[in-house]
């Protein structure tokens, strides 16, 4: 925290070539959206998680979480690779290919909770899960993750679960040493979810994701990615707006135009151009917007959106 304002973990999307030229001492951790899967690995002494979401001929993008001039320590714990800078922790794990992955998911998440407790980063405020064969595996994975949460006495932070083309199950997470995480509930009862990372003073940092949920909502936009995107964005706007933050006892509020580092997953490759165009119309020109193809949790779900503010 500087000048009484929280410094959120800087996140940027870079090409593979630009990432290769980036000084490793500025990187806390990274995710490669790539043509190949695998467990997290060390690149320049920092943890990097490859996820297979890019088809042959596609462009690899690297999601880079940076540190702001603080010394970084890195390590390994029960298969997890991690790095931290005294305020923030980036961790990545890999469960591997398995149809019945519940117990492996429980162990992996338990190891993550052991790690944050041991290092003193108790506020786990954002988690991403990448699941090969998500329609078949997700229920088993969800059950195992739920057992780990219950055993650790934790509630699930804001999370995103998407499918990958191969590679089993992988996940990565962010945790903070001091700030409190407030889970925001959607006033519309929709699937959009958010976590507000609150400092002692100053404005917090927001992490939000959402898609179309419920059979009625899916039916309303069945087959229509533009309509589903409109519904998802309306849900997110209601979730992060000032009225909803007041309901949660916190001030401020955001609009879609405030979101940065926007990541969008679509289930059909042919929808990438139209979703990219629509997102460029909805979000600020200052926002980085990347659109990937990924399997989503329901066969009728065509799009999910996530972003960060400020």
C-alpha cells in the first residue's frame, strides 16, 4: 500500500516474444495460453503455468503478474510452484489427467492452503481452474475442491473454471498478506461474482467474473453469443455498481468502463471476432482485452468474462 491506496498486482497480457525479453526480476508469476499443456515450470526463476487453449496456428498470449520493485522469493511446496514479494503471493499447481480427480483436487488445494498459512498470505482472493474435459470432470473436481475448503475452514474466493484442450487439471491463485477480501453477492441472483480486496484506508481492488447462468437465462440467449454477452455484462455492472457495494457495507463502485485486463472465454472459435468487437465497444480503450476459446461449464454457455479494477 502506497499513499493510502492499494496497489493491486499489476497484470498485463504479452506476446511470447515480449515475455521472453521481460526482466525476470519484475515477474511474480505468469500463465502461458499455449498450444501445449503441462505442469508449472520455472522460467527465469519465476513460476509459469502453461495452459493448452490455443489451437495450431493460433497466437500464444502470456498473462503476466508483476511485482512493483519488491524483492521476490520463490519456492516449491507439494508440487506447487510459487513466488511472493512480501505483500502478494502467486501460486500454480497441476493435478494432471484424470477422469476421477476428486481426491487429487483435494490434496492439491489442501497443499495450497498449507502454503498460504505457512508463508502468512492468508487472504486467498482469486483462483483460476483449467479443466480438461470439464463437462465430465467438473463435478468430481468440484467435490474434491469442496472437501479441501471445508477441511481448511475456508469459503471459496472468486474463481473461474474453464475447459482446456488437453493437460488434465491445473490451477493458479493469488493471495495477499494483509488486506481483507469481501465477497460481493449479485443483487440479480446471477452467476457473476466478485471479490473486493480492501486495504485499511483508500480504495480497494476489484476482481470480477461472470457468464450466463440458469436454464432460463441460457434459454433466453441459446445460440446467441451477443445476447449472452449482453446479459453477462449487465450482471457484472449490477454486481460492481455503487448500489451493490453499499449493500455490502463498502463505499465506491465501478462501471464496466473501469475494468482493466479483461479476459473473455468463448466456447465456439467462430465467435471470437464478434465477441472481440463487442467487447471493444463496451470496455474502455485503456483496457487490455483478450479473447480465448475454451470449453465452458454448460453446453449452452457461450461466453464468460472477467476483469479487474482499478
